[in-house]
C-alpha cells in the first residue's frame, strides 16, 4: 500500500481557507497522478488530502484525479473518500513494470539499441596499439576482439597492420563484448646477460 500525504504548510496563507485547501488538493491531485504513472506504482493507494469541509470540493478533487488518470495506461479505480477523509484508490500496474522485473536495460548499448560500429571500435584499437608501441621494449600484442570485427581484421589486414606498426600482432575473435577489446602487450624477451668470461685468447 502506498500512502501519500498532501502537505498544507506551503499554501495556507490565503484568505479563504477552504478555497486554498481545494486549490492545493487539486494541484496535488495532478502531481500525484503524474508520479503514480512515472513510478508505475501499483496496488492500493491512499491519499491524505488536506481536509475539505464541503462534499462539492471532494467531488472536484475526484473529478480532477479521474481526468488525469485518463492519460494513464494502467487501470485505476477511485473508491472515494473514507469517513476520515482519506481518498482510496487502486492502480493496476502496467505490463512494463512486470517486464522490468524480468529484464534490465542492455549494458552494452545502455538501452539505446545502438552500439559503436566495428569500424569505430577498430579506430580505437588502432590508437591504443600505436600508443602502446611507443614503448620500444614492446615487441608485439595479442588482441582479442568481438567476432564482428572479422570483416575488418582479415588475415591480410592483420599482416598489413603488423607491417605498418612494425610489431607482431596476433588477433583472436573470442572477446564477448562488441564495443570493447582486449590488448595484451608482449614485452621483448630480455635475454639474461651471462657474465662473459675472458677466453684464453683475450687474456693474453
Ligand atoms: Zn543493447
């Protein structure tokens, strides 16, 4: 159950208290309808409006809510005011909310349905490789990319890339994410320098 309390504090300065109460409640009604829709709140909703003396004013508030809910895709039912002056209503959550429990938005496209093209991913990869190869001690790179990069990183293109960047580059297509890749830079194998012994010839 959702309980919403309409606060009177901000709007009490008017001369005609009953008119002020009604206006505040009407404003609140449209805002509440909007929030229920936005947050997709379902179930029983109880709204504690500011006390209204006249039945006519209460009917106006109900009328305002009813017309606001016409824009709501969810089924809403207004039960009316209880004796304590609480407005009771129900709202049946739309299927979107049920769906959002089973699905979350896609982390790769972030819900946009669009992702970086293979060409754009390749351009980034190229920059990263070039930057990494500025280090002279790096002799090559093992790259893992998403399978849709195979059109760009054909065996021929891989060879050309290695030639252009003057490094050994191996490419695998097992990376699971289409908008990123993995690069493992390979350091030149440093041969441990053995202390050279002087040969007989040299010692002479
Ligand atoms: Zn997506």
